[in-house]
C-alpha cells in the first residue's frame, strides 16, 4: 500500500478539473442513505451502479470501475462492522478505480485502483499516526485503519 498526501475525500485537488454539474450528476445518482443502520447493503448497491457507468463517465476518458476492483471493495465493505464503523463516502475515480473515504477528526481515504493496488491517505490533526503491525497484510491493515479513524 502506498501512502498519498495529495488527494483525499472531498479535497479541492480531487475535483479541481471537473465542473460541478459533472460531479453532481454522479453524486446524485450514487448517493447513499446514511439513516440505514447496516449501510453495507446500500454501499454494495452503489458499487453495482458504478459498474454501469459508461466509458468516459468523467469526460476525461476514464473507464468504469472494473468488476474485479468492485469485488475487492465489496469484500472490504462486507468485513466492516456497521455498529462500530460509520458509513464511508464512496465514489468512482478516474482510471477504473473506487474511492472509499471517512472524514472525521481523522481522515482515511482509500483508492482501490484498477491495477489491484490500494492507495492509502491518512490524516490526523494531532499528528498521531497509527502504528502499523509490520506483519499485517492487506485486509487486516485496512480494517485496522478503519478502526483507527473511528477512535478519534
């Protein structure tokens, strides 16, 4: 996993090249009902909608998120405890990937890329970054980070 510091959920840098109508169309179609206690089912529905996006959905030539990428995101979402972890924002990203993001006192922004990599951006206003287990891999690390962002 790579740590990123240039783009995170809702940042101006992630949408600076897009006009508002383009993003509101995607956000409006794929918004999630935050009142649902087990929001995971709704996120899975949203992910199925991402697969139906046309090529060039962002007007920059991006393909829709790949089925394999959507499957990895769905597996991750299914592993989260909805009683402990709040609903993330979810969006397609250019290049056929998917963003899953929590903005709380801390920020966790995950970019599941079409090539199978996951970019991770974390932010903590107090500068206290999590101590990762060097032996933890993949899903366990992501679940640890989701817990960390909610411990703030």
